C-alpha cells in the first residue's frame, strides 16, 4: 500500500488533474494560472535544488512568506526532500520571537520572501544551526550564505537530468507517520509550543474535510487568510489540491496594509466559489456592506433593513429554512434578493456560494447576516493540534449557532474536570482521538503529556453535543470567569453577542477572578459614538458629550440585563457591573491579540491591572466616573 503522504497526495492529483489550474497568481496587471503538471515540474526542481545544497531527511527548514505560488512550491519542495517544514507567520516581527522558533526547531535553512529577509539578517548570526537562506525574490546584495530561488531551481534542474531515480526514491521513501510540519502556537502565555503534524495528520484531515464538504474540480478559492495558519493550510491548499480545484493568492503589496487593500479587488477578479474566513474578517465584510448601504441614503437603508428582517425569519437556523408557514415568504424573499442581496453578492465576484468560518467563536447574528444576503457563513471548529478540522457546518447539513457535525473517523467525548465522560447535552472539555491528532509538541514532553493521554487530545475547549450531533463550543477553559462562590462561566459568547449587537462597542473583555461581580474592559467604536453625538449637537470635548457617549455605551450593555431587549440571554451575574472604557483597541501590534486574532487575556489583564482593580470600587460602578470621562474626552 502507498504511504499516505503529502507528496503522494500531490502526485496523485497531478495524474488525475494535470491540465487543471492549481494556482492563480497576480504579479502584474492580471491573474495568470499554473496547471497541476506545471507545478509538478517547479516543485521537483525546487526540491532537487534543496537536496543539492544540503537539505536532508529529517532536517528542519523554515518558510516565511506571504501567500503566493512560491509558498506551495517551497513547502512541497521541503517535504519532497523528506525534511520538515516550519511555517512561520509573516506577522512575527519581534526578533526574539522569531529567533526562538528558528533556534528551538533547529532550522538548517530558511526560505524567505523579500519583505521579511531583513528579519532573518538581523538574527542569523545568533543561530548556529542555520546554514542556508533561500531568497524567493532576486537581490543584488546577496550574502555568502544566501542563494536565490532562480539559482536553486537551476541546481535542481541539472540534478534531475542525471538523478531522477534517486530523487523519486527519496520522496517515495517518506512514511506517512514522518513529521511534515512543526507549527508554532502564538505563545500567549509562555514560549510558543511547536505542534508536530505528520504527513498522515494532514492527509487524514483532508480526507475528513472532503467527506464533510465535497469540493468539485470547478471550485476556486482566494486564500485570504495567512497560508501558515492550519485552517488555510489544510482546508485551503491541500483540500483544494486533493480535489483538482484551484487556489488564488492576494496580490502582494510592499507592506501588509497595501496587500490587504488588494483583497476587495482581487475577490472581484478571482470570483471565488467559497472563502475561508475568521470572525474579524467577517465583521469587516459586514461593516463595509452596511456602510455601503448607509451611503445610498435612508430609502435604501430602510428597504435593506426590511429585507434583512424578513430573511432572518425565512432562514431560521438553517436546518429549518423555509419550512412550515415560512415558505409563504419565498416570493417576497426572491424579490428582495433580486433588488438588494444579488447586488451585494456582486461585490464578492458573483460566484461566491458560501464562507467557511473558523478561528474563534462566530456570533450567530453574524451568521444570520451573511445567510440573509445569500452567502451563508458556515462555522467550523478545530485547532492546529488536530490539523485542524474537528467539525463543520456545510451547505448540506447546518445549524446556525453550532460548530457543525464531527468529521468522520474521529472519536469525540465531552469530559468533566476529572476526565469522566458526560452525557449528550452536558458541557465539559472536548476530547478527541483520530489520525488527524498531532504527534506531540516539539522538544516539550511536559506539554505533550498534559495534552495527549492514551491518544486522546484534551483540547482545553468547553463545549457540548446536542441531540442531533451538532457541536457547540462555549469557550476556552483558561478564559473562564470564576465567581467568589466558585461557579464558572465562559465569557466569549457574551463578549461576541454584545459587540455584534452594538455598533458602539468594538471589543470587550469580561473579567471575574473569584470576585462578587463581573467587570469589563471595553473598546468603543469612536466613529459610531461621534455620529451619535453629532445627531444631538454634542461633542466629545464637552462634559455633556462625554456623559452622553458613556451613557450610550451603558444602555447598549443594559439591553442584555433585566428589562432589556435581550434580557435572559445570559445569566445576570456574568454581565458587567462596571466598565472601563479604553482609548486603544486590542491588536496584534500591541500583543493583546495573537496571530489568530484571539484576545491574549493574560497580557491584557496584567497591563490593565490598575484599571481592573479600580472597577471593583463603589465609584467605578458609575460609568461616568473620572477615569472613563478622561479617556472619552480624548476621542475628539
């Protein structure tokens, strides 16, 4: 039997889909395609070149680049050599963070794009294992330890003319349980952990994903998320590759901001069949749609709101869409769809069938929004340690608010804090076992032993399975709120609900560490508050304006308390009794969000310790306290 490795997966797809386009890339004024068989030639040359310059089986090589054809060529090149790729986020800018990953994994080589070359040059003298730097882009000032991709490819081409059999023998000797990647966590609490994923971890998860969501050859996806992320890596690159489909890269700018600005245009050019998304990206899409509607005037905005309300009702939770008396609304829905929703979809290229969401909790209101406009956002769940997919909603089977059905060939149980399995409907820690579960953490036996027990992966996530087999994720165990009587509660659902329903609140972190009540750090939407004050002829510089802005924020939170529109959605004790308004948001730049855009609660708590302490005073319960007034006065 053939070993189920990533090189084998690629070779089989080349045989089946040789003339299909695998990669779309825009380096000048239009997208150009590279077929599967053309990619094979490039991958073999790159891999052979790596072997010529000394990359051996079991060696580690890092890859730091934006998503592009060369990303796939480089990773497969490393894997065809029998070596281990260490994909590193382009957002890792701190020299010590980057140095830790390269030193800890013992990388012999680094493959890097021009935008990130300087990072390696700054630290390479302190990396004794590092022998070669492969430059994906030409440079006039090459150092003696650097080699250009073009030179590497020439070396590989010459090698293959005489040693094709040796080359084939090497990649065919790779075993499915050999290591393919070491993927570093974002290191939110201590040094990052290197997650070891084998070839079989990936190929099994690709099989699981494809069984849940069949991918036709005609599909194309623009891979917006960083390609080193497990989600884009498996569900984008390898799942598309397995099924003969196509992937496209965003046109790379000189800076990250410039690259991000290319996204809307590239979506229209590529006309993707589906997109992979995370909540932060989905929120930006929604914000842009709503701003566009608002700019068209009150009449259009009223029509849009009426259409949304009707669509929400017609769609239900997805599995009950158009059932019962709801089917009477179908003609009206079709009219709204033609007048409004179809125009919005044109902004996404006109062929977009759905989003697949992952990375964090996706608020149900956000899911309802995209479902209404005819581009459902199906929530999935996974983590890098499981390569990453554990469950997903898909077009054929979905329930909004859930994380979908479990993938095939994966054992799942929900356990209490003593490891005892709980019945259906009860919440506890999600524990899984299957071929997609990691081999362990690189050079970290302690962390491996804590997460892996008898082949079972303890995810650290709180959740439950409903009677229909849909998984619900409630949050991380480590982020639980703990009251003074020991009761615990996950904050993520509350934070998401409040920020999603209020245009005036961008971010919120709830906090309760064995205290009598819960408090919150809150990042307001300054633009929305400014518009609100303008309607009342007020400004942030006046005391009246400051008070009005803070009272507005308070009223938004009160919607979830007794007498409010959403009363009863969450237990009262976990809603904030005092709020600290912040002048700066949680971002990757200030290290309050990690590379997967999740809040780094420990760092936030530590940084805002004084403000959190103040929130537990009697004075702080008045939202118009002197601290909040001072912050809001600077918003003008």
